[in-house]
């Protein structure tokens, strides 16, 4: 159970970081 939760937490954190990074890159390209 803990391993699955950790996996989900890691994927969620990665998705958030990727989303923020993509947003920053798009903003940088627009600017």
C-alpha cells in the first residue's frame, strides 16, 4: 500500500513540476 501511495505521490509531484516548467517555458517563449 505504501509503495503504491509513494508511486502516486511521485507521479503527481512530477506532473506538477512538469506543468509548471511547461508554463514557464511557454511564458518565456511568448515574452
